[in-house]
């Protein structure tokens, strides 16, 4: 370890994830030393509520760290080593539309999946590209870890539009599942697992999981997942919300389709769309839950901290999502070559998939970014699914680049969870109206 200290910018400072990330950064300050912590958001009012509380948190726990919060890109992006990007273009109001419009047509309504995910993608592309451009202008040596969703479409867009940028797109879903796997096996945490995984973001499979002695852990995990999915229960799941409980349990049915691998939970939307629609309330979707619980708790706790001028007794906790991000920064900063997942141009990592596909595979993280590890061939079932879904993601980016109605209609129609091109068109036409302030005008 040398004597460097880092300046970190959280872009999307007003996000519900911000306090958890700040807490994790402070808890890991010995491993990843900080000199500055900065927030940037284009909604100053929302960001201020989080920033006022985090300023107190930082002052109490690490007074040597400078804290700044700004809506001015030059101020925010100057003198920065790492940018953690977590914006939600259109905020929860638009996430709600992404979920409710498809459901009104009997189709899965989900943040990153199907028509909802595509709609969100077309909003996120310009937002994330703008962040990359700010970073390159004001701190050209910085790295961006982007987890603004839908990460698959955003990563395809940055691959095409900013191919040389120092942006790494990431997701915490496999992290959450691997921590569950460790709990199922009575191991300490995900770092005990040596794994092989391949697919697209929110669309992948583990093919091999071992402990550090090389012992195959797949048989025990499969036996458990076949009965319980990734649901651990008890203390482990005491704060898990009902909709996530349903998702973790449904992984048992997803697993049944290919007992040679273990699946990502998001595959439930593609493989059991009718079941998902049947279990959805078109008037009360995940956004309503998030607004009623996570957003309310986070902003409520921030207000409490500000009122008390103290965060000593805060109930904010560091979670898997933020420990993963700190692990990634540490690996890049100190060239540790830690093996973690990234969403990255394929270039042979999955040998029988288009080299220009944007895939999710294990990578070695170090000073030059993420180096993909070859995962071999996708099996027939996976190859078919990946090829179709990756084409959907590519068509969505084509549509945004070319302002093309037809490309977007093709993306909706090709998507596995949309029954036919007629339904696709009906959803698309409603979404064009809802997204008029965000999407390019389609020809
Ligand atoms: N990849 C992953 O695994 C993963 C995990 C968790 C969350 N996320 C993503 O993180 C993001 C934040 O989620 P959240 O639920 O906390 O949302 P949120 O709405 O609470 O926060 C997002 C913030 O982004 C700001 N914002 C929107 N557009 C912006 C722009 N163009 N420039 C600057 N700021 C902008 C908003 O004002 C808001 O404060 C979402 O994109 C979500 O999907 C990803
Ligand atoms: O519906 P939300 O907003 O609660 O979650 C959507 C996100 O879900 C995944 O991230 C989970 C993660 O798996 C879990 O461990 C914990 O950290 O919460 C995260 C958010 O709830 C998914 O990977 C993200 O891409 C989604 O945005
Ligand atoms: Mn994710």
C-alpha cells in the first residue's frame, strides 16, 4: 500500500443508495483511503436532503475527508479519481410508467426487463453518456463504475459510442445471489466461492462453483435451490421485502429448466412471464413499494440525522451492493486482479456468441480496468436465449442512435416476453407519449 488517497464522486447523489455507499466507503477507509467525497445530481433539491445528512456522517466518522455536493458539472467532476454512477433518468415517476404501461397490455412490467427496460434504456443512454463526457473533460484519468440501469443497454451504448472511455458497467444481482449461496453452504460470504458464470446482464447462469480447495459446491447448491430457490429465510432474510421473497423462491422453477446450471433470478421474467403477470397488480407495482419503503426510510432517516445534527445512532447500514463497489475501486486502485463480474464487450469470452455482444462474465480487475476471463461455449438453450435478448438490446440502441420507430418496434416485438408485434406496437405507442420529455423524436 502507498500513501495515495482518493477522491470519489457519486453521480446521482440523490439516490436512495447513496447513504449506504457513503457508510461503506467510510467503513473501508483503511483499505481504500479517501481524501474527498463529492455528490453530483441534476436535482439539487433531492440531492440536498441526502447530502445534508451525509455531510454530518462524514464529519463525525472521517473529519479529514473533504465533502462537497453540487449540481454544477465542472465543480463536481473536477479533481476526481473514481465516479460511481447511479442515476435514474426520469426518476420513480417514469419507472412507474415502465411497469404500468406493459401491465395494462397484459405484459410483464419491470424496471430492466422487456418493454419497461427498453423504455428506461432510451432514457438512460444520453444521461450516462453525459456523465462520461463530464468525467473525460474535467478528470480525464478517472474511472467510472456505472450501475445506472438498465446496465445491459447502457453498456451496449457505451461500447458503441464511447469505446475508449474508462467506464465499467456492473450489477449487484449475482453478488446478492452468491452471498445467499455462501449462507446456504454455511460459508462466510461470496468471497469463499470460485465461480464460472456467463450471460448478459440480468440474464446469466453459473456453470461451476467451488470452494478455495477446489471442492465442487454445485451438487449441494442444486439440491437446495431445487426446493427453495435462493430463499435463505430466518435472520438472513428478516428485512427482505415480499416481492424479493417471491423472486428468490421462484428461482427453483427457473433452475428446473436447466439443472446443469444455476440461474440469475431475473430469468423468471423471461421464462415465466404469464406467472409474473398473474402475480402483479397493475395499480401497485414495485415502484409503489420502493416509494413507500426504501425511499421513505432513506429520506426519513436523512431528515432525522439533520434534525439531530448527529448520525451517531443512524440505522443506515453498509450492504452487499456498496461493498461490491468499494471492492471494485480497491482492485482498480491497487491492481489486485480480484476476480469479479463485469458487463463488458464479449470479444470471445463466450466463444460461440457474437464478439460484439455486451456480456456479463468474470473479469480480473486491476489498474487497466477489467480483463475478461474466457468462459467457453454457451450451451444450446443459453445460446438461443442470449442471441435473442442481445439482439433486443442492440435494436434498442440502434433505435436511439437512428431515432427509428421501426427498430424500436422490432426490439419490443423480438423481446421474449411480448406475445406479438401488435401488442408490441400498442405498448410502444403508449410509451412514446409517456417518454416525450426523454426520448428522441422517432421517425
Ligand atoms: N446495476 C445494479 O445492479 C443496480 C443496483 C441498484 C440500483 N441500480 C440503479 O441505480 C440507480 C439509482 O437507483 P435509485 O432507486 O436509488 O434511484 P433514485 O431515483 O433514488 O436516484 C437516482 C438519482 O439520479 C438523479 N438523476 C436522474 N437523472 C440524472 C442525470 N441525468 N444527471 C444527474 N443525476 C440524475 C435523480 O435526481 C436521483 O436523485 C438506478 O439506475 C437503479 O436502477 C443498479
Ligand atoms: O426494485 P428495487 O429498486 O429494490 O431493486 C432493483 C435492483 O435489483 C437488483 O439489485 C438489488 C440487489 O440484488 C440486492 O442485493 C440489494 O443490494 O438491493 C439491490 C436493489 O434492490 C438489481 O441488480 C438492480 O439492477 C436493480 O436495480
Ligand atoms: Mn443489476
